[in-house]
C-alpha cells in the first residue's frame, strides 16, 4: 500500500544534540511538508518542498533544516538552536491540487 | 493570508447529525475550503473540500455560504469514531501561498454514547 512513513514513532534526545526525523513516501508525490504540533494546539508549518532540490521556509523554520535530495524523502533536522524542540512532528505529501496525505508522526522529547 | 475561525470544542450525541462551523470572512475568490480531521496520536486525514458549491462524499457534506465567508462541515450521523479534532483551512490556488497550507487550532468534537 502507498503511504507516508515516519520513523521513529518516539525519539528521545539530550539538549544540545541535533536530531534527524525521517519521512519517506511511496506515493510519487511532488510536494512534501513538515509540521509541528504542540499539546492541544493546531499544526504549524516548518518547511515545505514542491520539487526535488528545492524547499521553502514555513512559519516556524528557525532552528530546523531540511533537504530534498530524492523525491520520496524529506528528512527534518532539529538543531540545537531550536529552543523548544519537544513536540509532535508530522510529515505530509501532496500531488498537484490534491489533498495532503499525512504520516503518523514522530513524538520528539528533548531533556 | 486569509484565516479561519472555529469553536474550540463541540459535543454531540451518537447517531445524531453534527454541524461544525468555520468562519473565513477574508477569504479570496480563489481560496478553496478544505477540512481535515485528526484522531488522537495520528496524523490528520482529509475529509472534504469545496470552492463555491456544496459538496458531498462518503464521509461528510460541506455547506458553503453564498458569500463564502463561512462554511459548515456536516456529519450526518455521528459515531464514536468521529471523535477527533476537525480543521478548516483555506488553500489559495493561484499563487505560491497555496502551497503553505496553514492549519489553525481546529474544533475538538466529543461524541457521547
């Protein structure tokens, strides 16, 4: 079945460490997105990419970095510069004018 | 960017219809209205979208006001599995902002047996 895979489901890191969250899709979608969700809040856009080797900042890009070297992969790195990295991270993809397809998220805890 | 306003929470009884409102008074003529829902600890899933006319699919109906400044997601018979956070978002078509797809806080729907 086609879909979006985010791994791992839970991730724990010490403060000051960079951490990379994986997002892979086999839907052949051109556009991919990263959102952050805090408890009881909506989703906030971190970065998005419309094609390979291109990406744009969303509303809260500071402290994050991405790459899009392959169509099916859009990893997100949470750097030590991100002041409050503990959150639920969601990856999504879309083709053309179609709806977003989401993964089941990675819950990151930084202590 | 056009924004949406939704109630924080709503309650419904099982087997009854549910009307979830969304205000978008600054909507532009090229903004599509999209609805997604998110079950606990999962990613959101697409529900329905529309531009001007009312829309129906197997999950729900979308009623769009004539002036397009508001819309209503209608679940015809709520089940316990419909308990989720429902997001109403706008998507512009004719410019790069349409790719931003910004979500607000959504409405938490609670369904009572």
